[in-house]
C-alpha cells in the first residue's frame, strides 16, 4: 500500500509541475520560440488509472501544435485528442501531463522524431481513442461485403468518427448482422412451413411438406417420413427423388438426411388442400 501511495504522490507531482513550463521561451534576441515545432513525435506515455491503481508505460506517437500536446495516436489508426482532455504545454525537455475527461492520468515524455513502431492499443487499459467506422471494421477484420451491407442496413457512414466503446458495440452488431444474414440466406434456400403426416398401425404411411424457397411455395413428398419443421434445401428442377437435409435448429450443426421429391407449386391454401387429399 505504501508503494502505491508513493506512486500516486509521484504522478500527482508530475501532473502539477510536469507541464508548468510555458510552451515558448525567449531566444537571444528577445523573441518567443517554441521548443517543439508542429509535428508528430515519438514519446513514452505513462497511463495511470486511479480507480484500479494500475500504471503502465507505452511507446506511442503524439502530435504537437503551437507548442501543446493535441493528440496521442494508437497504432490501429485511432487516437485520443483534445475532445477528451485539455491540451497541455510541452516543456523544453519534452514533458507534459494531463487528466482525461474520464479521470485517467497521462504523462508524456517526447524522446525523438516519429517512431515507426508503437505499442498496440489493446494493451492500454481504458483506452479512449477515436477512429472511423472503416478503421473499426478493419481492426476486427470484417469483410468488405459484410461491412457495406451493415452500413446500408443501418444507414450510417464508414467515415463517421466513433470512440472505442462504440467500436466494440459496432463489432457486436457486425457479428449479429452476419449471423442474421447467413440465417436469412439459409431460410431463402428452404424453410419448411408445414408438415403433413398420415400414420397407421404400421407407422408413417405418407408424409408431405410445404417448403418456401426464395418466395415460392413447394409441396414435397418424403420417402422416409423424417420431415420436421426447420431449414432444408433442394433442387426445384429435379422431378424425381433426391436426397435432402433438414436442420431443425439453425444454431446446431445437426442434420437429418431424407429422400424427397417435388410434387407441385402453388399458394398456401392450394398446397394444403392437395396435401390433405394426397395422403388419404
């Protein structure tokens, strides 16, 4: 506990005095000069979360404008900018500190020009960067077709800037949307609407199913009587018997193998009447 207390005092001290120097100094001729011209610099960034009392240090690129720190860059294209903190002045030694709007404390020590390799944003607890929806999709490896369909369905822009929490929510949305799209395609290929079964003392003697495929209703006869409500697929252009598979639960990779043939197409009422007469 004493070690944690000392670390906390040290960070508070840096927060109070680390950026106390002005962003400008006096040159020999009496004019103002900036210690760090506008640009991108490599820096050691110390992150401290007072809620968890955890502290870590990372190598990241930062941006300086008018002698003040304006942005910390994540390696995935996102960033933490002045929309989340008050821009501090960078001292002559390249040091400054600030507290973000979430209460997280950062100390920054510039150590040179822009670095080619930085730490990954996933390593930063409580990261608060901003990124576009396109960058978020790239971060999670979403396919182009899935992402474009997702944008069209939600009527949102790929260039919209979001924070990391919204990025995580978008990822969850992409997963759910992909599952729905895959399920929709399976349903389009064949979804069993009704099953008609006639039995006798010897068991099932006749069974038919009404299946909807890409908006068209088909009446199928089964050979083994294994028809159940669920997903299926078949070739509507085959007149004879064909092997089909029936999946009761779309979330469980378990299939029932059946042999069936297409009897006819029509409206739901017409096919129901035909099925009831067919199995008499």
